[in-house]
């Protein structure tokens, strides 16, 4: 299975292991890595705030290595003409290792320092700059009372000062991105080595500010020896776009069949079909009960319909197998409904010879209801929202949302375990929502770094299903197709914010925005390539 390669998104534990490997296995000194981090953070301040000469700065130094970063940064601020004051959370003599080295060095060069427990956090002078070095990415659980006070003090100062967080805003869980129960609200965050998983979680956005990923000298060999279990999907995903040949015809551009719809839910397969066309499919058919065909004909003349000569979903298995074989990809489930004949239809379809299939909406309901796991194929892609994922896992929606990465990986593993027969290696899963996730057995969890409120509208998932089917129909492998689809879909949602800043867009407008979003993606990729030439 081909695994896409994007930017690593390590968990705090993985980042700590990289640090240890760089020091223990390759001989890099911890003091040097901390100095590199401080220099990078200083550059971030210059970029995000501007010249610091003549300014005042309060640096909050916690008891660990995050505090050491603050001590080291204070030296650079002092040398640049800033007037820093380091407020340290433990006695200076108690700092050990690299943090102790940089605390002593800062003191020798004349950086002013005071113990945090000897100052009134709410009676501090108002500085121009505040540096948050209280707690690093290893923090989890709940803030102790004294740290709760200090975090709230930083946020009070932030009303008039520029706040830079070192590695992660204090109080934010480095794995989940959730405040515990509060966190520093930074204007910018300088994170070291790589972005941590929690920093890209949608919940973290109000706290992180402008995220700057700062290299500190960890050898590439360390990352190659222990790859991160998560990755951020970047504009490099454009490399998986199917090629457009000058002489291609509609048959070569991918033939997609959307199977779905029922009374009152006829719009869902039509939206999926529209998205498939907007994503570049050459021929798109919609099939379902008679009401679906009528809706498709009225909705968009570009969509073709299939009449199976049956009532509802009571299709002849031979007809069904022959039909599925005429297409390059299927999108199954949007608006299908939960009548018993829909479940029988889905079982017959999944057992038949068929092309790569996107299983969405009611198709996922029937997957759990009728226990159809063993009929899935490696070329299939499941696209549940959190509620559907919870039903598939026998969990609650809250449990899924509390550990989205764990949930999408558990679903991918559940598929692999449910399959039988040679060659079955599981299927690809997309967990939709703010920060959609993609996973397949044996692969990292891939994050689409978008939280786009314009996507939070009925029918948005149908658009994603059609987009994904179009990519599969053009021969894109399921895992990269899923990564490309969620990134492309997210870009379309962001673009709609320009016209619909308070939402109000329709799902079909997401589909119509796909070509423009693709042009934007290709433009970003070209600029990135030019920058490296």
C-alpha cells in the first residue's frame, strides 16, 4: 500500500523520544538544542511583533525545559536592546540540566530575575511583550492552582501586550489541543522541531495564534527511524491529482455511479453527483427509487439516471452486478434510507464484483446494522461523521470526539479485522468534522488542517462523497484520494467564507466552489515549488 508523505505531526511522547534520540544516540547537547530553540523563538518575535529595542518584556519561566527556553530567549532580548524580566517558577538553584545551564548563563549576562511566588501576579507592570514559558507539551491533566493563577495573569497582560508562547500555550494539552481548564491565549506560538498534534486540533485555534514551526537541529535520521504516527496534509497532496490528458474523452475521465435516495431524501445523491462532475468526472449517473431519478432530472440535466426496472431497492442481483461493472467508482448511501430492502440491496452490492466504492450516510448505518464488515474491500472508503463513527464503534459521539485520532484508527483496524480472504488489508476511513482525519490499516492518521464553518451544512458530506468517488474513478488510490478529497473539500469551505462570512451557503455551493479551490491549491503548489528552486 502506498503511503502519502506529508508533514509530521508528532504526539508529545513522540516529540520527547525524538529529543532523547538526538541527544543520546547522536550526541547533540541538550543545551545546544535549547539555544537553537531560543534563537528561533527570537526570530519569530521579530517577524510577528517587530523590532524589540526599547521595549519591555516579562518572561514566565516554568520549572522544566520550557522555562529553560525562556531563560535563553531572555538573553537574546537583552542583547537586542529590550528590557526583560524573567519570573521563574522555582528557585534558580533548583534548575538542572539544560534549563539550569541557561538560567545561570542568563543571570551571568545580567538578565533581571524574580521568583514568581514573590510577586503579585496581578500587580505586575504592563510590558510590551509577554513570553509564556510556563509549561511545555508534556503537560496533561489539570493545571495546579498556582499555574492556573499564572496563566490567568498572562491572559490579563495579553489585553495590552503581545504574547509569544514557547512550544505550546501553557494549559493546553499537547495531544488533544484542549485547555485544562484554561490556557494562555497567545498571539503567536513558536513550536520546536515539529508541530505537535494538539496544536493543530480545532479546539486549540483560539489559544495558539500564529503558529510557527521552528527547526532546532534534530537530525532527519531520528524522524526516519521513528516516524510520527500522525501527519498534516499539506498542499503537496496536489501531487495525487489525476492527470488531464489533452486528448481525453468523457469515458476516460471517470464514470461514477451514485446509488442513494429515498422519499424525502432525494437531494443527497444529486449533490453527490454534482460534486463528482465538479471534481472532473466525465460521466455521472444517479440510481435509486423512481423519486430519485425524477429529482436528478429536475436538479441538473448533466446528471444521467439509471432505471433498474424495480420498485424501491428491490433490484435483481444480476442487474445490479452488471450495472456496477460499467462504472469506475461508486458512491453508495447518500439518502438511501433505512427500509429493509435498502439493507438487502447493500448486502448484494457489496458482495458483487464492483469498482472502488465510497460508503456514506445510510450505507454506513446498514454496515453496522447488518454486520457487513467482511464484504468491504481494500479499495473502499468509509466517510462517517462522529455520530456514525460512534455507532460503528459501539461508542458515544462524545467518546469519539474526545479522541478523534484514536477513533479513526480503531475504525480502520475494525475493518481489517472484519475481513476474510486473501489480499484483504482493510479499507480507508475518513472521520469528518472540523479537522477531518484519514486513516487506513498500517498507515499514519492524516489531518486536514481546516475548520471551515461553511462546511457545517446539510449535504456537505454528500459533496465530499461525490468528490471522493470522482477521484477514485480516475484511478487515484483510496488512501491518497481520501487525503486529497478532504483537503480539497476544506479549501472549498474556506473560500466560501469570503462570500458567506456568517455562513448561509448551500451544500451545492460547496460543490460549485471545487474548481476554484483546486485552482487555488495548484497555485499554492506552484508557489511552493518556485520557492525551492
